[in-house]
């Protein structure tokens, strides 16, 4: 028998729109494989919302967004100016999917929506890092109290199962060290500098042209995006209550072609690493460019790759690498979380 899972989707950009596209293509197979049918009962963007307890047409919402329209234009069920909290109040849903912009000052609009959903007894799946970076401990405690689930496997390096490896697959073992390339843009820049012998400025311009770096690349190149992801890994996999201010953060702006060439002569490759190292009972957390031995799994990553290595006491060393050229793997990670909650 198929179980219907009703969801509200907050954010219909790259991640939300591609999630709908995957569901349109995969829904029948998901029903066959897991006995689950996902029904979109509310969708929210900056124009407003569309709501229907019977379910919105996911292909239609996707196509509205592809046509650069607002979801408030959804025929008959669009509501201009309706915000996420009003949507959550007006429909019955099992799960909130948070895919609005990461806001590291207030966490909004995601944080209020997540709090509301948890208090209402809904599960939550997030691609948005903001609420987790700002309020991880509070949200987990609330989820536990409400006996609901929060999943966020797409927040740290998109489709790469960084969170799942650390939280689920190393259960029972101690984590001694984590090394990760969690930011695709900085790995793209350093890899192209290294492999094509071009300057930082040329590689950055290439990343901007490829659409993976913002016009203002500060969050990426100064290390803050990777730092946010390390905060999530520290809180979840390492079980260490952690805030951004616990980390030392250094970006890649000062790495020159000469630095990369010198490292290469020494059999090393400079990579933008996020690291957690267990020392005297606590983790030292940092983001910085590090010269790795050329045979290190992360040294071998290419320009579209991200990766993680977990060093554990009883389970040895586990590495995973993903080639991720766009936002779709993150959308697929959101779907993975939705399935993992309800297929158990
Ligand atoms: N892109 C990636 O590869 C990636 C990877 C991992 C995690 N993430 C995270 O996933 C989230 C979504 O990323 P994205 O690339 O899809 O972003 P995006 O393309 O900028 O889309 C953001 C969506 O949120 C909507 N929105 C903005 N402000 C809103 C508000 N106040 N209320 C309701 N909706 C609002 C936007 O509405 P409009 O459509 O009307 O503008 C848009 O639909 C972010 O938190 C990001 O950090 C992204």
C-alpha cells in the first residue's frame, strides 16, 4: 500500500525547483521501491505561495519557476504575499522542506518556519544551512521533545553523504579527525590554478563565468561557506556544540601560482580544507589551505569535486568523493532525506 507524505516546500530556486523535477521523473519508481507518494500541499517563494490540501501539480510549479514567474501565479491556488508561516498554518503537512536562501544573520525565513513546523509536530528536511549554523542545539532539542525528525544531509557538500557517514555509518566508533573539501568553488579555483598554471584572478573569473562563484565571492574564497558546513559537522557527527566563533578561518585569496608550484615540487597539492582534529579531548576546528601529500584522496580531487575523509578509532579511514557540477545532487540529497525518514 502506498503511503502519502504531504510536504510544504519553502524556496523554489535551484534546489526546490530541481527537487520537484526529480519527483516528477521519479515518483512512480519511488512508489514502487518505498511505497511512498510525495504530495506537494504548499509551495512558497518570494512572490507568495500556492496551497492545496489535495496537492499541487509539481510539474506546473516547476514550469512556472522555469518561466521566471512567481508561485503566486499558480492558477486558482496562488496567493500573492502569503508567507511560509501562513502556509504552514493553513495546510496539514507531514514535512517541511527548507530550501530558501541561507541567511547567517537571522536564519530567516527558514528558522521561523523550522521552529513552527517542529512545534506543530512536523518533520523537517533542510538544504538551508542558516537555521542549523545559528540554532543547531535548540532545533535538535525541540525535535527530540516533539519526537520528530530533522534531516539535513544536503547541507554539507550537497550530494556527498558527509553528514550521513559521520552520524550514521560511524555510529559507535570515535572520530579522531575529519578532513573535507566542503566548498566547490575554492577547489575549482585552486585546481584550475594548479592544473592550468593560471593566476588566482583568472581562475576566479572562470568560476564566475561557470556560474559557481558569486560576483562577490567573499563567502566562498574567504572560507566562510566551508566554515558554516564544518559547524554543522561538528554539531552533528562530532557531537560537539559548536558555533562559528569556535573555528579559525583562513581563505584562499593569498595562494599564488608560485605557492602551488613549490608545493608540487615537494610532492604536495594545496587544497582548501575544513578540518577537525581531536587533541586533548577536544576538536580543533579550522578552515584553511593545506598542502596535502599528492597521494592523499583529497589531493586527487578534480575541479568539480568535493570530498571528505573520516579517521576513526575502530572503523579505520573512510573517504568519499563526489563530482558535483550543479545544484541537482543537493536536490537529490533532500529527496534522500525525505525517503529515509518515511521508509523506516
Ligand atoms: N545551490 C546549491 O548548489 C546548494 C547546495 C547546498 C545547499 N544549498 C542551499 O539551499 C538553499 C537554496 O539554494 P538555491 O540555490 O536553490 O537558492 P536560490 O536559487 O536563490 O533560491 C532561493 C529560493 O528561495 C525563495 N525565497 C527568497 N526569499 C524568500 C522568502 N523571504 N520567503 C520565501 N521564499 C523566499 C526564492 O524566491 P524567488 O524564486 O521568488 O526568488 C527562491 O525560490 C540555500 O539555503 C543554499 O545555501 C544550495
